[in-house]
């Protein structure tokens, strides 16, 4: 349960803070369901993949927010994070 999100107080953009809180709560909820349920292995694997995408999106949004707050230009980075499952996907952060 993520009742106290004071760790996100550094995010002054209330809309972004709420999105990150909601995503965190969704991840916690889904993780609990997967631990308790008797889903198929494929369902669990795909659910964990979705959870990983949520985490990556949250981290990316926070990093881009920090760059914006500092007045810095965010770097262009090529990250092949799905090498094992999706080697054709390249994420470009601009």
C-alpha cells in the first residue's frame, strides 16, 4: 500500500506527481494479484512485462522532469532495453 508518497514531493508538477503515484499503486496492486493468483505462466509473464514498462515509463518521466526543472536539454539516448524479448525496439529519449 502506497498511502504516503512523500518521497515524490520533489515533483512540483502536481499532474505528473499524481500520474506517478497512480502508476506506483497500479504496480503494487498487480504485483500482489500475481503473487496471490493462480494465473497461467503466460499471463504472469505478460503481466510482469507490463509492470516493467510502467516502471520504465515512470523513471523516464521523472528524469525528463528533472532535466526540465534544471533548465537542461535532455540528452538523446538510444537504449535497447528489450534485447531479450524485442531486439528490434530502440527507445530514443529526446
